[in-house]
C-alpha cells in the first residue's frame, strides 16, 4: 500500500472559519483526496491549526 502524508496548516486540519471549529471529516480535503484515489492508497492528514 502506498501512503500520502498531507502535512500542512489549518486548511489541511480542516478549519471552518464560519463556525470556528472543524469541517466534517468527509469534507476535509485529505478525505476527499482519499475518496478520489480509492483503495490501495493511505492518506494521512497532519495539519496544524
């Protein structure tokens, strides 16, 4: 299995400025990437807010 590390800032973390919290897991871009790539790719989100 291949692994992609998404290392980034609040966008990677999933910050939601409208609600001062986090977007739902399925709406964060690393999760969208994982869905687009399908099985066989592990996507790890390491974002810092």
